[in-house]
């Protein structure tokens, strides 16, 4: 099941803003996965060789999750939540998406 366009657009904008921010802090993208067949869920991980940050879109639960962990990453790594933002994919308002992105970015301050 593929994600609605508003989700794809919001994901892309959020990843671009986070990548710009994280790159300036010494992080690089180290992993990305997208699962169209699993509600369009996807995640991206940035690392600075000491810790990792992960952004997830959970297409089933309809939320964005930003979290962090120390390296090395394993299946047992304890990810700590930074912010969880519910997102209504039926809301097709650009301001709604921008507000969500701004709230996630503000959580990093």
C-alpha cells in the first residue's frame, strides 16, 4: 500500500531539512529503507560515528518518529524518542505539513 502524496511530500521536505541540519553537525546518511508494501513505511538513519539519529514514517500508525541511540547499532540498541508527531494523511493542507516539520525541527533546539 503506497503512501499518499502529502505523506511523500512531507517526508521529502522533512528529510531534506534534517539532513541539512545534521550534515552541519557532522552526521551523514548511513541507511535508508522504504517499504511500499508495508503501508509506505520508511526510515532514514544519520550517524556521526558516535551516535545515530533515525527518522521513521510509520504508515500504519500514521506518525513520524525521531529518535537517537549510541553506536554501534544492533537489534538490541535502545533508541530514545526525541519526538513523535501524529500525521493525518487525509489532511492535504500544506500549512499542516509545514507546521509538523517545524515542530520536529524545533524539538532539536
